[in-house]
C-alpha cells in the first residue's frame, strides 16, 4: 500500500505534490519521489526515507513544472532504497510512472522485455510496467493513452498508476484496478489525481472515482476522458466530496486501529494473493521453494517472536505439527537469546515480526545464526532489518499498520504461516492432495468469512458496554484457539489497561478457576471442532462459579449459546483456520472497551509500535 499523487494545471506542481505526499504518508513511508516536466525534460528526484527526506534532497534544486507526479512507498517488491523508489522511468527516459499495488506477473513480462533488450535498474515490479508501456509504444506507434490501455490488458494484479511522457507535458494518464484512485477536478483547468482525496481536499470537492480496469486521460486542453481497458468509452461521474481530511486518512473510521480491523478481509486477501490459485491447484511460496531441501530435511522448527507475533507463532506450532509433522517449539525471543539454546543440524528458526525491527527478535536471530541454524523470516515491513538478517522469508503484505495494537498483521501472519505449513507438508508428503486442496479452498474463503464476522461489530459494542468497568478478565481456548485466547487478553490489556489473562481452557481448574465469581467476565472461544465437548464442560465449570461467559461460537450453535451470557457467532471453518476468524470479535471488544474508557487506542500509554530496544 503506497500513496500516489499527480497534478496538471495552472499552478506549480511540486508544492501540491509534496503536501499531498505528506498527507498520504500513513499509506507508506519507506521512500518517496517526485517528477515534474519542464521544457520537455523531467525534474525527477527520489530517495529512501520519509517525504521530509525528499524535501531536503530537493532543496535549492529545479522543481519547476505545472505537471507532475509523486509517490510515497510501502515496499512490496524490492527493498526501500533510492533506486527502487518511484517514479520509475522507461528505458528511453521518455516516460515516468508511479504505482500503488502489486503486478503479479511482472517476472514473466520482465523476462520477455529483457530478451527484447530492455535493461532494468531496480528490483521493482513497477519498473517492468513502464518498460512494457514503452515497448508497446515503440512496436505499435500508439500514443501513451492507448499504450497504457493495451499494456493493462496483459497485467495481472492490482494497480493504481499515473504515467506521463515528457514529450507531451499537456497530458497525464492514470488507471486503476483494486487499488484506490480518485481524480479531483479543480478550477482554472487544474486536475488532481491521488490514492484518496486528502492531497487536494482544500482545492476541490468535485471528484471522479475511477472504477476497476478504467484508464483516464487528462489533457490540459480537452479535459478528462475515460475508457475501460476493453476500450469502451465511459462518462466521468462527478461526485461531491463530503469527508473531512482527518476522516479520510482514517478512511472514515475514528481510529487507525478500527480501520485496520476492518481492513482485514483485504489484508488477508493480499497476504495470500499470487501464492494460492485454486483453479490450477497452485500453492507457491518462493521463499520455501528456493530452499526445498532444507525444509525436506528439517528435524525441528523453533519459532522466535514477541507479543502478538509470538501468538501467531503459537498457532503455527499447531499447523507445522499437524500438517508437516515437524516438531515445533515457540520461544519468547527475549528468553531464547539469553538461554544458550541448543541448536542442532536440521533446525530451522522462523522469526516472526510485523515491524521487522524488534530488538529481542533480531538478537535471537543473530544467536541462532551463529549456532548454524537456517533462519526464515515472516515480516510485514519490506526491507526491515529482520527481513535482511534472515536466509529467506515471506512478507505478509498486510500494508502499513499504524495502530500500536497489532490486528491485521496478526491475521496476515497466521495466513502466511498457514501457506508455509501447507507448502512444506505438500513437499514432505505429509498431507493428502485431497485435504490440501480442501484447506486451500477454505483459506481462500476466509476473507469473506472475516467480512461476515465484522458485521457483529454492533453486538460486540453492546457487550463491551456491559463489561467496560470490570477490572479483570479471563480468556479461554483449546487447541488452535488457545493462542487466540492469549491474543484477545493482550489486546484488552494493551489498549484498555484492564488486567486480562489467556489460558488453555483445561488449565483453568489448576488455579485460575479460583478467580471466578460473578465479577469475572470469561471470554471463551467455543467453536465446533476437535475439542468442542471439552470446552462445553469448561464453560459449565465457570458457570458453576457464577462467572459471566462471553462465547465465540459457530453460527447456529445452540448448546453453548444457551449456556453463555452472550454468544457471538462466526462462520464455520476448519479448526486450523478458526484463529483468523475468531480473533476479530476479540479485537473489536477490546477496541470498544478502550474507547468507552476514554483510552487513546492508536497510541496506548507506555507502548511503542516497534520495540527496538531490549
Ligand atoms: C501487539 O499489539 C504489540 N504491538 C506488541 O506486542 C508487538 O506484537 C510486539 O512488540 C512484536 O512486534 P513485531 O511484530 O513488530 O516484532
């Protein structure tokens, strides 16, 4: 998820682009760049770092031009550095392009272009697209607008792009599919293009939202023209913008955390996109494929992580042992690094980290590496320190997570770890093809199931109202749901400051049951599956001591719903996928309780988004 902005009109473009990029920095902030056209030449500048770094780079330089494009990056392909930053130029230097999204078939396109003599400077999928457009213009003689349309007929993936040709400074071309893109129609022939309206909200409220697979030409003289990539003419539908700036950054939500909770159908989809294709029965995890032998001969997996990432690791322990039949241990990185752990040949260490900068996890990696382990990273931030410290890895592609309390990164981590476990199991022959395909299909259905669960938000808010002033809470789960109980408790603790503990449901009678009375809310993940009956009896144990039961149940469940004080229904899914779906109501619960207690949910006290110190 990156931020893109473009301008063509009567004013100097650069100040508009820079201000716009700062407003879009919540979308990505690891590198930035701008390009303006002046006298048919590009004034192009780009660098690693935040928009402020770009401003210092550009200081005193020529930034003239009344047409220009700007980009703030959230790396997916190619680590954040000056070369991989956008805009990217075509081989002949005539075209400049910015892009938000993922070109899934970029490798295939790149191969063909290299055979045609194209030379690439960066590791990005985006540079391939601008060379592809250049190639079509050269081979067909068509203009930029037509070449972009033709190129996009071949592209697989998500894109919001803006392209310009320095020989034709009166034109900008933009297009979108899946990634957001809005055009602002200003006064005096001014046009704005951006990922959302924040960059130009004070200039105009007249906007056109491009639909998927639409390409637009903005011509200084003839205005706006829209066609589909199948070349059907479309009339621009101009709407009046109602939202305020603040609201747009948060996508209309009151906080980044609530926005990120609601983004999960999309972020889970993005984490499996291009890695799973049911039609072809394809499961591709390149980070695994590249080291197949190591995974085939693996004797043990050790997962190191902290906080919410550790909980995702705990889910992965169940997945690797059930599907790949590899003994797996989950270690708190901070304990692992000082325990002089025993690492043996055939040990694989998986390090999980959203930020990729957590000091304890990094140190655990260095220690394991010194002891000869093969290190596999699962990170969200591309190019982060941890992603560069590992031998191989997989990114979660959840997009930037701004709220300190991790939500969408957790579900994306579990989805990616799920793909890794299935991929390894398939290679080691420890799972039948039939079961593999059934689980791949089930995983593909998860984004829709999460969409379904998000509809319980109002019910969850009502339950939060009842328990907002309680001082303690207990979370219980069994099997795959035990890590979810821990995660639910962590979410409540870190943003509402209520003391909460997660426990394996059966462990309760070995101590915590002493805490149970009418004042103790007990959240239980009680979905129908492997240990359902056991969980039902655990609930009866709590009820017998007058504890209040808030149960997460499978849609249509009768037994637990009758027992519980409140039950929140989630769609049926395989036991192994319940963690991704059942955690959603617990995220929402903690969010609403924190808001009702007047806490700052995006920046809770005493916490930081990335703990880069010991
Ligand atoms: C989770 O909500 C917290 N922000 C925290 O526990 C976090 O998960 C932990 O610090 C690990 O961070 P990482 O995933 O970036 O390594």
